[in-house]
């Protein structure tokens, strides 16, 4: 638990641009919602690294949205079923199934398709919310949080761990 909090504060206090944190949030959201196949997980993780998104926020949002996905999977199933059964989209899905890599995404699974569409709808709200949270934290809370005893303890523990690692070499 402390490790997760430490990584969160490290990401928020880092010199990362807010856009990198916001992109990590969006990529983590997609990973959490659509991560039913190994290919999707690898794809979103590689994309996160290629786009220089914040990996700590990515992991936190992936976990958060994986928990949320447990509750919205029935909605995703309904949305995915609706999309996959549209007659005018059959030629598109047939072509996608013939491509070499696309079938590994599981696009023909109703839950994956539905959650992907839900993710597309949530991109802008997650992006804007993450940006507002980062700016609010950095403008209003950062100095107050850094004064908390638990945060100072985490910093000392982190420094002590690094000193211990140096001594072992």
C-alpha cells in the first residue's frame, strides 16, 4: 500500500508534464477496460512507452479501471453485442478477421468491443479529469502533503533503501 502511494506521489511530484500523466491515465484506462487478452495488454503497454506516458499513473489507472470493469462488463457486453451485430459493419469485421494481427485483439468478443467503445467515450473525461487533478494537486496540495509525517517517512525510507543498495555493491 505504501509503495503504491509512494509511486503516486513520485509521479505527481516529478518533473513530468501534466500531459504525460494525463496520457498515462488514458492508456491505463484502456488497459484496465480492454485487458482481456495478452495481446491487448502488450499493445497498450508498448504504446504507453512509445508515447512517453507516465508509467506509475498508467499502472494505477489500469488497476482502477480493471476494478471498474468488473462492474461495467455487463454494459460492455450489451454495447459490444449491439455493435457486432450491425449488418452494415459485417464487411468491416470480415476484413479485420482476415488481417494477420487484428484477430489477436479479441475484437469479436462482445465484452472487449463494448469496453473499448466505452473507453473511447471516456477518453476526454478521463484526460480532462486527470489534468485537473494534477494541476489542483501541484497548485494547492503539494506543499501541504510534503509536510505530512507519513510522506517524510516515505522519503526517508526511500533514501535509506537507496543507501542500503549502494552499500551492497
